[in-house]
């Protein structure tokens, strides 16, 4: 397909310094694309621990099966990522492709195949030409370096319109550690769908169980709180690697108070990466932030917020810069969660427009209309039923989405 | 908003003859529109029974509250419908508007207000000027006639692009009866959303309990098996009235075998009306028929079919006339219902394109591509897990949907 215009919400890739214990490189393997990097290898220091979260789609790709299976060991020495072919719905041959690729990476690094994590994104139903991967891995291994993050942020993209990364420093005890990650988002390759991949690394020393507990907790309010179009990819993968190179104190419990800063920083980086994915949503021109308060539980608030964020009528209203609170009321009502029309309030851009079951006839339309023309539209709903609260992020629905998904050239 | 172009899938309104026991008329009440019929009154013979199904949205309009409340009586003498203002999110004043309107209709007909059913469609959050309704009802009553179906099929529309009705004859025992209905679909009025209203009448003599049992059963495979955009209106209403003028045998049980023909005919008319709604879906250019077989239950099959029918990626692929079975696999997987990737088969236009977890490399692309260019696209999924089966109907997602819902003039 022809190159898509860069998202109007694009963010420049920040400087991504080396992460102690991580070496990486990307190469042109010619798997499906030509003239661009499409295969990435990361090598992690011995004793690197790992945590992961994967798509809940019941028809996952072969790489997801592999990662789920090897994750229980809790250790990782390598990560192999290809763009162009998703290796989904490829049967037994698809599994073998993963296995051969992982074995080749393990041989280069000098570890067990079960210490290699694998992720693929791209076309569905096409076999991965793993021979090309196996063949090129020795060369790719030779190129490993600690300063290839920018190239790698590019190499994992499919039809994303900009590279996505984030880096920050935090402390565990008195020791400074780095947390740095890259992501790819809602690109689309015929005949495939949006896929989210994100890889986050840190030099902190943390057991896999602690890492997994932190990741599972923080993903709820970050990557699991975004939606582009309600469709769930067969390949979504979020992996967190901790190399243990930093001289951080030994911690065995995710609720250890010395982890507070680290946990907050992890949440921040996951949120920033998730927002970058939304800002590159197909056809996006506006970010939507939806907060639901007063629900019977946090989970209920999350479901209602997602119903609003996934409503095509809400999303098209925002494209039209129309403060259509009636559609928000409709979306609250269709979520299937406890809601009482007569206690429901809606605010847009910080202005309450509907209150306890009726429109506020005297709200300041000038402020609300001005807010609707901004890049980020903020919607808040208060159900006045309980203490459940949640915030999620979505993007608007435009003709660009139809263009990208309805009229690309057939492969 | 300016007049929308007629749907390319529009169907001409058939001849709608009188239904014994039903008189009706429509009038210009000037509630919101001008220069068109916008208020309808139907009068039913004494002893008319009624059944109803309403939106499951938790923020329903005042007319829904009213109908739910009076439905338990099981009898109806009148139906009052207005287009232009939905009377949703209007608080106590909204309820009083319904009450005053029903009382005025009851006074004209000579019955209790609780025997009047009320439905509204149109803008949310705006008060219904019920004084205009109360004032004009005596005049409207004078115009009642048994042959005003065509005008009434028009009067209930909002931004529908064509009038929708269907009529058929069937038998109960040896007695011929008529079943005839009208519907309005996914029109949209700023700031409102698609609303479905349908009113079906018959001269059969059936107790309300039997009528309700039949309607609740047959709605599952008809009106509850269609989706335009996954959004659920606050006003959806389906009412079935039986005037009892026909000399049909006394029947007290919905499973009475003498009702087989009638039940089948009821299902047929509900299905035809539901399909007319889809054929006027916002921006529609193709109808999608989705059948799921081999699910663990019928309910599970229905949920999976709806996940496919609501997937923006499936809907845009069909706009692009792309036989994108990979997106169908994704939608099956995201439905949250039991599914096994490795036993999953997908057919498009009657041709199996993917089988037991892999693409069929030798399927006849010529036939499939030709099918994709047709007006109705048929997708079938076989999960090979059980005997659950369901068929639903959806429409494609086009730039027209964005135009209608994202760029109309503010009211």
C-alpha cells in the first residue's frame, strides 16, 4: 500500500540511550517488505527476568503461543521481532517457524531456545519464511550494539506513521535505574488488522514474579485502557525485561515500599507508550480522554468508559466537533452496567452539560465549543452510584479510517 | 440537515391494505419538522391485545418507561407516535409530556390513558411540546381512516431515506388473518442516534400472554439479529397489536400447533422489517449476512456473529470489496466465546477460504471476488465445537456513515 500521511498527533521520537544489559540490532531480512529494516534481535544479559501480557483473542498467532509457553521460566536472553508477516492462522507450519527462528537466535546468543521471546506483526494467513530469518541471524548477531534503539523503534513498525518510544529514570532505594520502551501500534497490512507490540526494558534487578505482578497491575490503567476501534488483534504483545545490571536492593515482593517510585515510573512509561499508539490510530485526528466516576466499581467504570470510547456515534460526533452529550448518555446506557438515568451527569471539557438526568440549559456553549476544536477532547461522566472510577483513551473515527481499512490494494 | 440520498439498497413500499380493527391517521403537528407529517395516531378495536419489546439501554426515554408500565395490562386502544423529538433525558417534564399526550388520545378515543401506547424518535434532551400534541389530537382523531398506512409509514421516519412496511396473510386454523407492520430505522437527528421503531398489527384474536410469548421468541432471530453500528438507541420500540376482529379459534398457549403458520409468518414479517432497517443503515451500500455454525450454544453463536457484524475492520473490508477472512478470524477470537483456532473454518459467498486453522491456498478467488462485488455479502464460520448456530445481518461501514454522523449541522 502507498505510504500513509503522518498522523497529525505524531510525537517526535525522544533520545533513547543504552539500557545496561541490552544489546540490539535490526536488519533488512526481506520477509515481506523490501528496502527497510524488518527483523530485530535484542540480546539480554544473563539472569535477565521477564514479564508479559498478551492478547485475549481466542485465535492468537503462533508467536503468542510460544511466548506464553516460555514465559513461565521467567528468564530471557533474547527477543526476536519481525514486521510484515504476523504468523497467525498458519497451523503447524507456523509453530515450526517460531521454533526454528528461536533456535537460531538461541544458537547465536548461546542460550536455550526457551529463553528467546518472539513477536510478529503483519499479514495473517501467510507462512513466515523462517529460513530467511535463520540464515540472517548470525549476521544480525554480529551487529548487536547498545545504541540501536532509534533504528529498532523504526524496524518494528508496519503501517504506523511514526516511531514510538519513551525513556525515563527512576530509583529503587538509592539506586538510579532506567526504564525504556518502544511500541508499534495500529498500522494495518492487507489482510491484517491493527496490532500492538511493545517492549520495555530496565536495568533493575527484580525477580520475574515481582516484574509480572507490577506489569499485570499497571497494564490495567495503561495499555488495557486504550481503544482504537474495539477490534482486538491476534498478536498483541507487551513484554517487560529486567537485566539486573543495576545494583538495586534485593526485593521479593511487588508491594515492597521501595518499589513505589519504580512502579509509578513503569505506569508512566506504559501510559506514554499507550497514548502514542492512540495518537497513531488509523485515521486519527483527535485524542479522546474519557473518565467515568461514581460507578458501582472500578471495573464497571472501565466498562462504561470503554462503551463510550468504542461508540461509533460518539467517535464520529467528535470528528464533527459536536459536543453531542446525548450520544454519551446512549453509550452509558448500552454498556450493560448499573447506571441510573436520573442521577447521571456529563461534562465536556470540564463544563457540566447534563446533570442528574437532564440537560443544563445554561451551560457555557462557547467554552464547550472551543474545547471541541482542540486536539484532545475530555469527556467525564458521573453516575453518582458509588466510588468506582476509570479513565480510558480513544481516538475519533474519520474517513481516513475507512480509506486505510476499506480501500487499500489487495496483496 | 439536508436531505440524504436514498439508500442504494432501498426497497419500494408495498401496498398496505386495511387491517380490520385498525384506523389510523398522520398529521403535521410542527413539533420540530415543518412541512411534513410528524404525528401519528392509531386506534384499535375494543379488546385489542398487545405485546412489546423495548431497548435494553439503561437510559431509556420517557415513552419507554410509559409503555413498559402500561404493557402489563395487555390491552391497547391507541398508539401515538411522534418524529422529531425523542423525549429522552428530559426528566420529570418528559414523563408529564407523555402522560398529557396519552390522556388527550384516550379522551378522543374514549378509553383509559393506560390503553394508549406512545413512541417518540428524534433529538435527545429537548422537551416535547406536548401542548401542540394535545391541541391537535381532536383534529387528528377526526381524520382516522382504515387506509392511511402509506402516509403513516412516512410520518414516523426521521432521517430514514425510504419508508418501510410489509404485509402478509396467513391462517390460524382455517381462518385467514393479516399481519402488517411498518418500521423506521437508522435515521439520525442532531444530537441523536439511530432509533428503531416498529409497529405490527394483526386482526387475529390472541390473548396478550400468547402474543408476548410469540413476539419475545421471534424477535431473537429478527430485530435482535441486526446491527448497524453496535450502538443501542434509548428509544427502540417494537409493538405488536392484535385486534381480534378475525374469527380465529380460541388459543391460550403459544405452543398450540394451530399457531405454527402464524408464528412463522410473524417471524417472516419481523425479519423483513428488520432487513429493511439494515438496508437503510447510515451510509450503507452492502448488506452482510453472517452465519455461525458449530458453536457451543445458539447464544454463543449469536455473540460471535454479532462480534463479526460489529467489527469496524470487517465492515470496512466489505466496503473495499476485500474478502478479508483474516479479520473474520480476529473477530471470532475477540468475541470472548469458546472458539478453537485450529478447528475454525470460514466461507465467503459459499466458498470455503480457510479451514481448520489455515488458509485454503487453492480456493477459487474468482468466485469469491465476484461475490464481494455483490449487494449482499455472505460470511459463514464453522467452529466445529458443537451444534450452536445463529444468523445475523449487518451493513458495511462507509464514508457516508462519517458524513451523516460527523458533519451534520448543529441544531
